[in-house]
């Protein structure tokens, strides 16, 4: 299970926070988990090393965004581990002046 908290809109030079939460609902540990987050037009790729996540374990990562340009911007988050790949979330955020 994964959940992301991101605003619908933002303003140039005003920080906002994106939060990504993941719960391992499998009966096996997920080894070498990494969360990759990229804010196209907002920030470069960030990698969060989560290590191993036990069954039922939860991790949360936050990133502070400070947009510099107006327009529609996409934030993409992807979870990768030895056992799974391709858990992905995307959201368009409209940045205004």
C-alpha cells in the first residue's frame, strides 16, 4: 500500500511539502528499498534509502519543494526493492505566480 500527500497547486518561490508513505503488506521483508522522487521542473531526482522493510513495516519520506517556474509540473515517485519494482505514483501540480 502506498499513499502520497501533495498539494494541487503551488506558487513560485513558496515552499510546499510532499509526503510519501509506504506500508509493506506482503508476508516477506522487502530488501534494499529505495524511494526515487523527481519533480520535473521543480527539483532533481532525490533518492531515499529505506533499507529493509519488514512485513507490516511503514516508512515515510518528505521532500520540500520550492518551485522556480510557473506551469503544470509533474512529481513522480517510484519504489524499488529486490522483491518488487514499478510501484509508482504521479501527480500534476499547477504552479502559479
